[in-house]
C-alpha cells in the first residue's frame, strides 16, 4: 500500500502537462478503435463533472465518446467550476435528481479532478440515486496542498483547502458506499498521484494509466476504462480486468493506505 503524499508534483512534471494537447490529438485518432473495442452497457444515464476552472467544454470529448456508446451523457451545466460557490452544491444535487427522475434509473457519476471529489460526495449524500462513481486524477486523500492547484482553488472559491471536509458529504477521504473507481497517473503534474488512490475495499478499485492530469479526460486508455466500468450490470460490479493484452496498457495499480 502507498502512503499519501505531502508535497505537490515536481516542476518538471507540471511542465509536462503540455502533453495534454498531443494526447487530445491521440484521442481523436483513436476514436475508431475505441468505438470498435469499448464494451457497451445498458444505457444508464451518466453525469460528467469538470475539474477546477474548467467547464463542460473540457469534458465534451469524453461525453461525446460515451454518448456514441449508447449512454445518455450530460455535463453539469453549472458554468465554470470555480469551487463550491453558493448554489453549486444545490445545483449538482438538482442535476442528479433530474436525471434520476427522467430515466427512472440510478445515475453514474464521472468526475475529473475536483469534479471527482464532488462526485464522491454526491454519492455519499444520494446513494439511492447514484449507481457508481469514477474519478479521474481526483486528490481526495492526504494533504490538500499536495497539488499545484490549491492556491488557485482558494482564490477562485474563497474557501481554505483545510475546510474541505466541512462541505457537502462530510470527510472527503472516506469512499462512498457505491462502487467507486479511481483512475490516476503516476506522471500527473497537478495532483500527487498517491492522493488520488482509493483504500482497499470490496467496492473500490484503482486503475493506472500513463498520461498527464490535464489529458485524463480524453486519454484513450482512461476513456476505455471508463467505458468498461460503465458496461457492467447493475448490482454485479467487479474490479477492472487488466489481464492479457490490457496488461501492456494498464500497469498493476497501487492501493492507498490512507
């Protein structure tokens, strides 16, 4: 098991976040392969939550890919994510409630970075409406200053990072009671990857991909993993199977001790 980190990724890794642009080009080139190989599920509704200072535009590639696989996929429709500003919590709760009512089915939540923290908290508050949670580079463990974005969060939201357990859903490090998957990268230049891992439990798992933080939402391996997780039958969740050729793409995942 991996100890949580107390320091942000190095400046070198942070500069490597420029990889997100060629990763987007790689995603576009891989779309035919993804369409042919991604497993398909039962068409559950999916809500995708964006990361800090980004909006639904940043999650459009992922949402379009999931829509093409037959999932009714939605953005959060709350503008730019500047943190838990007034109205954001109620807006996300209302969004989940609306989708649950519209489809009369539980909603799967996919959250990128800060959006993944929101997704986990929503699942804790609304387990009767949430089917599963998938996070992409979300730092829900360890020191909240072990990212290169904590000062931006404090500036945009007006909240201190030390106050994050006082917001919706309670303690952030505690996993929801629904199946929860954490997708992370050891070369994440924004968030310490050690703090993006779920602790071992029957309904949690971690999946490692090789890429940047800012490209996780359109990294082909991450998109495939998201699609694979969504394809499972409700009530029959199993951990990701990385055997065979997938072992060359997905390293053996770590588990948090925190």
